[in-house]
């Protein structure tokens, strides 16, 4: 093809047909430009097609991550419900009979408070998007902003729950609960061969529960555990609602 165009140029020049040569040269330049534009167009179309496919994969991945998170939110919210119910029942019983040692199944009830609420972090797809700097693959600005906002908010709530767990539950609540409870496998919903607590331990526990200073510490610990569960439950419900809304937004974008 190049030899063909070269022969035409040489023939026009040898025949002193400069004006025709000029027109031909311009036409050749135009053809080259058109060829380049077509090549760029094909390349851009191919890149756009690849990016669209990758965008879809990322959106599906984020949607799947959120759908895995929601059952975990629900489970933790139920756990908070259990803590609130049991905690309030213990405090109401204590206000009524003024003696922790006389509350039915107190040991088993207090054991429930040892189950902590950890924020369920599932952000594999978003972390990949962020680390590769490809968040702009998500072309819909509104959806992209909501995704970023959700994970920023989730990260902040995770920090909040970690603070409650480490600085309140572990530091202030657990020590009092451990000193007021005989921990058995049965109380933690595990198999246990010990059917009855040794009499000596029962006696020590009763003395512990009827001591006025210990009663105050236990009352405050239970009350604080209820407050922690309330805060965590509120956090989990709010983030769960955001996750449900984001799933809906992404579903619309995929459709």
C-alpha cells in the first residue's frame, strides 16, 4: 500500500503536475488522520467496554459484600436485644427483692454479658477499589459518592464500637462480672460435665453478691452493659439501614 502511494507521488512529480500532487498530498494526510482517528476510536471503545465490565464487576462485588454484612448486623442487633432484656430483668428483680443472690439463674444471666458486639467488617471489594485508585470506574457520581460515604461512616462506627468494647466493656464491666460470676461451659452454651456448682463456690459467690460494695459495683456494671448494648444496637441499625439503601441504589444502577 505504501509503495502504491509512493509511485503515485513520483508519477505526479515527474509529470510536473504540482497542483494535482498537492491535492493528492492533502488527501493522503486526510486519510492518515482519518485512519488515526478510527484507530483511536476503536481503542477508546475497547477501553470503555473493558471499564464498563470492570465497573459492573465492582458494583456486583460491593453489593455482595453488603448482602453478607446485613445478616451479621441482624444477629448482633438480636444479641443486643437479649442483653437489654436480661439486664433490665436483673435490675428490676434486684429493685424488688434487694438481693442479687436470690435472683433466679443470675449466674447464667450474667454470663450472657460476656458476648461482645464486634462491628462486622466486610469491605473486600471497596478496599480493592480504594487501593488501586479505580473508584472513578463507577461513572454514576451519586452512586460513587454514596459508596464512599457508606464505607467512611462504617469505618467511623467500627472505631466507636471498638472504643466501647476496649475502654468500657473490657476495662470496666468484665472485671466486675468475672468477680460476680462462676463461669461454666453450660452458661456459655457449651457442653459441661459439671451439673452442680461445688458448695464452697456457691457460698463464696453468695457472700460476694450480698456484700454492699460488691452489690453497688455489680449494679453499675449491669447498668453500664445495658447502656453499651443500647449504643451498639443504635449504631448497627443505622449502618444496616444505610447498607440496605446502598444495595437498592446499586441494584438500580446494575439494571
